[in-house]
């Protein structure tokens, strides 16, 4: 779509008048933002409709991506960029006296996700549309999202993230597409003409209302759909037995219980009611999504038997694993297929992505809970399990002893990852190392049974948001050097290798980095009243707060630097700014203590009269996509220091390398592949390998206390946790201290400390050689195209989904 500033200016004035009855002099930035969105939707909606019609007329396969999270961030800039309007909108706003950044800030980050899982899903949707591939998202429209994080006296405090307080400009409610989802009740089994029939009785009805969000492709007419389901109630679904007042209050209780299903992302499942709610969420998404898919399929196709030729359901991690028994239920009970027919269709339709090796994330639910909430699904899961175990017994006698560990139902638990693997035609990991670990260790017996199902699809990120939009200065420098082909073909970034040692290009990239640092410094000054050196090394650790991600190891190095400055105030140190951004799960006490410790250390260092000249520590609250877009372009050092074997892939590592940061990391997840691309001289690797971690765990001979006793630096760091140095008492951080020494340091923080400190010294030394540093930075940018989500999605499309691009014609009215 093309438009001049004069045309857009006129459209904007007309829209402000028609929508708000105001002139330019009277309107607020929010009204300007909303008017721009209205103008955009006038162009998006016809293409959206044309995309749907083209898909319906085309009998090719579509993918439906089921995910509990879609971390979209602000959509206005992405949509404007993809529509080719970003520059003209910015110019128009400036000409009319508005600050584009202030206008864009009127859009809240959508509260639909938390971490890398949700951001990956958002990047995938962007790539599907930009590659003109027929693909749609299925998620939940959380009313409050996860939570809004505030830091009060150094502690994380969780507040509701009411991101829907203002109208969400991109969604369209489809009340006519509502789906009924059923919970609880009983199942009555009858035999008619020799066939079993199952009737679900006395169930709780929940209405699933879809809200559709358009996903705009880059420089094409494709507009795919993210469908978000909201749990709502109507009086039609509640029976008033009398006119007495208690029925009214009973209805309010009923209404409240239903709305809770789509209220918060990831309810705390450390207690029974939280487990129930989380399971309800998962089934709510699965059932509503599958029912809508089948309804669409039956409308456009003759036979339910053709479903695998037209539909593939990709489940993003274990959360939507109930897709398997729910699809079976719909095929058996609603479509009246036999078991073998339904099972064949299910296995040919469902694909599963595994994102973790952590046992707590490979969900297991109490069998009785599943039976109570989903009585018919429980029967189906039980039958799937019986048939699977019999198959193992007769066809794989060498695995008989492992059947209890492979069963879907075992020891009173339903193993969701097992259910997903058994019911899918594809099982993929998300980095080469991760896939090898799940094949050869975590899921080895399943790999022995289903070797053809396992494959790798290394994660990726959309370079359009994370470079072109988040870092336009660098994008322009790149385009001036190698042209603009890289925007549609990110692998073309490799042409930058010819400029890695070019002094002119280095200086141009360095100027952009400095401008980005000044922008970040301004934000920090305005929000935290802390002044940071915009010439300092910006060292960032931005990801979910978890023990295995080892924010604690980073912090121990910072405390070590602090101790070194106290011992030698005159040492020559390159100033460094350490930035943390992370949310801790509300029930994760250890992670919340780490946040408090980070803030306590920051307060001590930032207020020291001499050390603060060299070191600054910031914990930036409420980390989300928009904040990441500010931090990442300003970053020099990318902290990717998870315990080897624990991080499936990571995507923050890709975003940061794409923006010229150098990685300090373990040989974990996609760090390994980044190292293979850029070469060992252009990444700072340290610590245990995955095999060494497995060896320690197998032998059980790791002794954390030995490292504490034998390393004076480490002992000095840890003792500060329990001698009131960072706290008013000596017990505030004792749980961190004891988790390392008395619980034997589960994530090998102490074991990797020496290697980490030595490698950080190399980082510091290399940064002082600026030409060398810039060359390494440019080499990282040049290889980052390999980690574009366009590449990842193309691999999914070719190898798993078997879908092909469909060109959407221009809508006649445009």
C-alpha cells in the first residue's frame, strides 16, 4: 500500500473528525493512535477477507498453531512496517506536531504471553504471513495476562496487567462463531445395534467466544488470523429454578467461575484449585479450537476422512496435549468413526514441538483430576494408553521393563508429553543439541519406537521486528552497504562479512550503537533516576527468572567485581552497565529472592562514591517486548549462561546477536549453533558441557561445598549474602546461600564460577580493542540471518506441515 504524507494527513484529519468530532488542535495522542489504527484497518480488513476466501477456495492444507502464549508486543509498528507505511506515518505525525513514539506508546503490550515460548509463537505467525503460507494461531484471550511486575523495596510485587482497559484496536469479536465447551459431569454408555454410544450428562457449559486478530504479511496481501478464545457466560447457560435471591447470587458465582478460565495466564498450580484452573484453560483452548477447525473443514470439504490432507495441528509444547484425546472424542462421538479410523486421522493431523528437558515442564496431572474434569477424555486416554502399552509389550519386548516409565497413565498420573508423542506424526526439538538430548536421553525409548517422527527445527526470530523495526539505524547502515534484498532474504546478511574489517562500516555501526545506548540511558534516567555511562559496556541478562538460567551466576560475578574494586580502588576497569530484566513466577520463592538480591546489590553499587563510576546494576521492572526493543539494540554483551543441557534453544541469544551483541554463554541450546556459524573466536564460551552435566548427575559426585572452600573469591562473594552487607539482617538471603551449599547447587553455579569469571575477563580485554570488537560484532550480525524465523517456518512447512505459499490477489476495492 502506498500513500503520501499529504494523503495520510488528510485521511487522519477526516478520521479524527468522524470518530471523535475534534480538530487536530483538540485531540489527544490516544485519539490520534486510534485514528491511525482505523485507517490501517480500512486497508487490512479487505485483504483479510480476501485471504480467508482464497484459502477456502484453495483445497491446500492449512496449519493451526496451538499455543498457550502469543507474546505479540505492540502491533502498530509491525503492521505499519509490513504494510510499507511506517516511514510515511512517522513523517506525517511529525508534520502535524505529534511525537510518533508517544503516539505508538498508546498501545499496551498485549498480555497474552510471558517468555520465549510466546514470543516464538508471535515470530512464527509473522513469518507464516510474510512467506504467504496458510497458517493461523489458536490461543486464549487472557483478560489480565500474567501480571504487571512492580519492584517495591527491591521485592517483586505482582499487580493485575489489565491490558484490555482500553479497546484492543486489532481484535474483532466473532460472537456468531461461539463454541460450547463442557467440563465435568458423567458419561453414560449404551449399546445400540452392537455399537457403543457415549452420552455426556450433567456437565458444566462454558461459552468460548472467538476474538480474531489479523496477522499482516510483509509487503504482500496475506493477512492470516490469530484466534483468541474468551470464556464467557450467558443466562441461556444457567437455569434459574426460582425467583428467590439465592439463585441470582448462585448465577453470579457461576458467571465468575467461568470467566476465571480466561482471566490470567498460568494460574499458580502449587495448590489444588490452581491445578484445576490451569487444566481447564488447556482444555478450553483445545476443545474450542478443534471444534472450530472441524466446523470449517466440514463446511468446505466433503469428507472428514480428508482432514489430514487439509489440516495440521501443531501443538506448541505440552500445554495443548489434550488435542490428541479431544480430536479422538470429536471423531468418535460426533463424527461416529470407528477407533482405528479416528486414531489414524488423529495421528496424521497432530504434530508436537517439545521445548524443554526439565521434568517439571513435562506436565503430569493427577489421574483423578483428569477423570473428574473430562470424564469422556479420561476414557479415551485410558484406551490410548492400553493400546500403546500392549503394542510395546508385543512389538518391543526389549522395552518391557520400561513400559511403566513410558506409559501415558502410570502411578496415578497422566503424562502429557507421552500423550503428545504417541498421538503425533512429528516430534521436533528446537535446537540441534536439544533434539539430540531428547532423542538419546530424555525420550530415548520413544525415539526407539518412533524414530521417523523425531526431527529438529532450530528456533528463529523475525528480523523484521528485531532488526528492521527495533533498530532502524543499524538496518539503514546495513542496507547502504549491501542493498535491501536481506529484508526479504535474511540469509543475504552474510554479505556483511565483506565489511567486517571495513573501518568505515565499523564506525557507522558504532555510531548507531552509541545512539541506542543514549536512548536507553535516557529511559533509565527518567524511570529510575540512575545515570549510566553511555560509553560503558552494556551487559544484558533479559529472560525469564529461573534457577537454570543462572541470573545468580551473573550476579556473583558482579559482586566479585565489586569486591575487586574495594580491594584495589585504582585498578583500570572499563565501565560496565549490567542490566537485568525478568519476571519470576508468583509462587517461585527462590527466583523472587534472586530479584531482591539483584536490587540489593544494585543499591549498594550504584550509590558507592567511587565504584559507581565503573559499575552500574539495573533491574528493569515489568520486562516485556516493548522494553526488549529498547534494550537489545543498545547491548554489547549477551548473557546466555544457562546450565548446559537445560535450555532447549533460547531466542534472546538470536535477537542480541542480530543487533551486534557478542554472546557469553555455555554450550547449551542454540548457543552451540551460533558458535558454529560465527566461529569460536567470535563467541565467548565457558563452563560445563551437557555431557559433563549428565556425568555429574549420573555419578552423583558433585560437591558444591568444595568449590566454596577452595575458591577465596567465591567464598568472599557468598559470605556477603549472610553477613548483613546487602541487607539489614543476616537471614534475608540465607535461602540462596543454603540452596547452593546444603542443597548442593542444582544448577552448578559454583562449578562454573571460575570459568565464567575468566571468560568475562576476556570480554573486558576484547572490548578495549575496539576494532577487534566491532569486527566480531559485524560477523555476528552477518550470520544472524540463519536464525530468522523465516528459515525455521520454511523448514516446518517443507518437512512437517507440507504446506505451500498461496498468493493472495489484491482486493477489488483497493
